[in-house]
């Protein structure tokens, strides 16, 4: 019976290298997998943070200006 002398790490490295070459060869894959999710993340963070800050400003104006007006009387 013949034993296999090829270590697991070497096979994994070879397959990983082939996969990376294939992915880097196709720019569409890079665009879909990396760039689009990052752009969407930044867009949603900006949109939701702007909405939350605007809502906080509105609530601050409604509640705290009314309290300050009552104290001045």
C-alpha cells in the first residue's frame, strides 16, 4: 500500500492560488464581491446617520425649547 506524502497545506495552497488567479482575472467578480458591498455600506451609514441626527435635532427643538420657554416666564 502506498502512502500519500503530499501534505494538506500544499494542496490547499495550490487550490487557493488557482482560485485567486481566476478571481483576479475577472474584474466583474471583484466588483460584485468587494466594491459594491462597501459602497452600499457607506451609503446606508451616511443616509441613516443623517436621518437620525436630523430627527434628534427636531426632537431637541420640540422638547427643550418648550421647556426653556416655560422657565423664562
